[in-house]
C-alpha cells in the first residue's frame, strides 16, 4: 500500500530529472533571497548557473548547525515572515535550540510525507492513531498530526505524559497505531503489563518510533511486548521534522523521500562524499522547501545509504538506522564510544532491561565509565550469586564490545528515570 503510488514508485530516471530541476530552482532562490548563502557562493567563486544538476551537488557549500545558530533566529529564512505560518525549534539536545519556519506549502509537503510514512506502517483512513510525541515547539507531535489527518485517520493528539491516561485511551478508543519514542514504547509496554491488561484487550497493530537511536534488538523487544510491527521513522527539524524517511514492511532501512530531499553520505573529517554502502555523516539538501531551505545540511547523524530497489516497490533510496551522532560520541580513555553500542550489548545479554545510564568521571587524568543497568524483576528477587555472575558477564561483554573496562552497577527494576521524550542516558561529570 502506498499513499502516493506514482511518486513513491517512480523510476530512478524520473526522480533524478525532478531532483535536477528542483535543485537548480532552489539554488537560484537561495542565491537571490538569502544573503547568508549568497556570500557563501561568492566566497567559493560560485554562480547559480554553475549548478546544472545533482552531478554538481558537491560544488555547493555545506550548512552546519553553527551556521543556523549564528543567524539566529530568522537569518537563514528564504521567505518573509508574512509567508511563514509555523515556527518550530529543535529540542536542543546539543545546545541552544535552532528555529525553523514553514510556509503553507511546506506544511502541505510535511503532511504529505507524514501520510506516506503512516501508510508505509500499514495505516489507512480506518486507523486510530495515537500521537504520543510532544506537541509544541518540538516537531514530533504536530508534524505527524497533520499527516495522520491528511490520511483521514482518527487522530488522538495525546502528546507525551500521563501514562495511565495513554493506556486507558489506547484501550477504550481502540488505538491501532502508536507514535512515540522507542524508549517510551518499552515503558508503555511494561506499564500495560503491570496493570494486568492483556494485549488482546488492545487493538494495536503497528507503531512508528523515532527521534532517538534504537537498535534492532530493541525493535524485537517492542514488537514482542506490544505484539505489533515497529517502524523506524527519521527526521530532524532543520530539514523538516519527522517523516524525512520511514521504514516499509521489509525493514531494510528507511526510504528517504527523494522528490523533496537529496541525501549524501560524507566523511565527517574530510567532508568528501562517500559511495553508497559506506558509513558516514548524513547530509541533506532540501529541494522544495520555501521557509528555510538548506543546502548540504550536516546532520551529524551517522548512517549508510543503499540504492538497490526495495521489495516493497518504493524506488526512493534507503538509509540505515542511525548508528549514533558524530557529536554524541563519547571519548573515554581515548576510545570512541556510542551509547547505542552499550545498549546493543545489553540487549544481547537478555537478563537485563534496556534501561541504563552511563556515568563518566575523571580521576586525575583517568576517565572512569560506570554503567548502571536495571535487572529484570525476576532476577532481582533471585539469589545474590545470580546477580554477581550476571554482573561479571556484563562486564566481560562490555569489555569486548567497547574495548574498555567499565564498572557495572546493577540496580533495581524501575530505578532509572524514564523519559517521555528523548532519553538522557549519559551523565558526563568530567569537565572537558
Ligand atoms: P535536536 O535533537 O538536534 O535538538 P531534533 O529534535 O530535530 O533536534 O532531533 C533530530 C535528531 O534526532 C536527529 O538529527 C537524530 O539525531 C535524532 N533522530 C531522529 N529520528 C531518529 C531515528 N529514527 N533514529 C535515530 N535518531 C533519530
Ligand atoms: Zn521498501
């Protein structure tokens, strides 16, 4: 099932034709409307006419989050405020929020792409969609809301929080699709179980989860605990918001809607474009946005692009699940570590919950990593010896996964704080 079959399954040649035309228009518009881009072009000795199509993409300047901060709040907008109908701001995981603006056309595009995402996750006009992402400045709630309405599904705009009420409405209103962060999905599942509600009493069939990295094991866990199909959804406010890419039922990467975005993978150090199939930093050029179009925006997200056609029939390129953020990377005793590596190793062990916290301290010049891990209820009530051997087992697994020894502290079930939005798992107490 597709929302827009013609576009979603269009041939590569047609997609490239569209991209060429739209890119050329975009470059002209930015050169003449946004002084920030005009001066970037001039510094590179580049004229809009030099860009004849996507083969010239690598001639274009990059845009970074710092550029957006330097031009805070409206400096990069390409439309006057009289055309801007919505303003969002990124959640500021890595600093001061970044302001983004949308015209009416931008909101329409976003709704169309969110609708495509819902259909890829098996929703239709008969679906009851519970949106448990935050509504407000964060793009998650409202972004998906408009797509679900466009689909004519029945939308429950519940936003985050109040897990009791989430579960009550999920049951009473027969929610068929839930959208939230993957960590909240696990929390919801556990709460449903605790309340003694069986999955048969619910009508849940699928879910779309994103806004933070989650490994394959976590998908399996969500699918099992909620008896649904779990789809990964990707997006970022600078580029649009959720719905830039979505997984189809084959779950072999997320389709990026290439009629609106041109993705690239570059080496985060040299900024050289890398071939398909290689891990690197994801970069997006928006080709239809009016409010705040961006050229070669560096996401800091690490991923891989695959261009082989997917079994689902969609021709749009696929991106691998996010492997981490290049600025999320922790350097502990000189070793590069992504929290997702730790999460993966924990999920492989099985007797622990995927709830953990990393505490990094510095003793003189030596970094210490402590990993607090929640054990399952069943194991916690077990003999001390069971816990001791589990702790040793985790320490061994971590050492081989991270090439670094860490102190493992097992903690009681439910003692690590849960987050309704993005989870904050790292507490870095070093002053660096
Ligand atoms: P920020 O977190 O940078 O303040 P946003 O709220 O727009 O800004 O969040 C966008 C970021 O969230 C992405 O750049 C990415 O790091 C993360 N993200 C979004 N969706 C996913 C996903 N499906 N998997 C992993 N990470 C994701
Ligand atoms: Zn597919």
